[in-house]
C-alpha cells in the first residue's frame, strides 16, 4: 500500500508534530501583529485628518467663515490637545508594536 499524506501525517513523530504546531502558532501571531500595526497606523491617519479638519472654519462652503462670536476657543483648544495626545499615544503604541514585531518575527537571535 502506498502511503498518502493522511497516513504519513498519522506516523509523524512528536518533534514533527510540535514543529508543525509551532509554525501554525507563529504564523497566526505574525499576521495578528501585522494587522494590529496597520490598524494603529490607520487610526493615526484618521485622527490627523480630524485634527486638520478642525482648521477648516468654513461651516457651509469655501467662502463662508465662522463668526468670531460662534467660535468656542476653549472647546477648540481642548479638542486639539485631546487629539494630539491620542495621536501621540498611538504613535508610541505603534512604535512599541513594530519593535516587538521586528524582534519576534524578523530578527534572528
């Protein structure tokens, strides 16, 4: 009887089984790390766009402008700082995640 993939799989030794499991686990972890780093990068881009959009003080079209009496400077400053802090925290998170990804998946020890 010729041995097919199924029979060969059943005959594998423990070391081979562990190696196959290790590869599967490492691949899953690597993909999830990449996705997390990409998700963080997207969040940073969105927050930066939101921050830039705050500078657009034309509420209806390119020729209109917010009246000075309608502009809430305190609210503007608060939101600007909050966005800046969120962006910075995400940049730190992305940097840490990228360094760990590089260490875990690209650098040889």
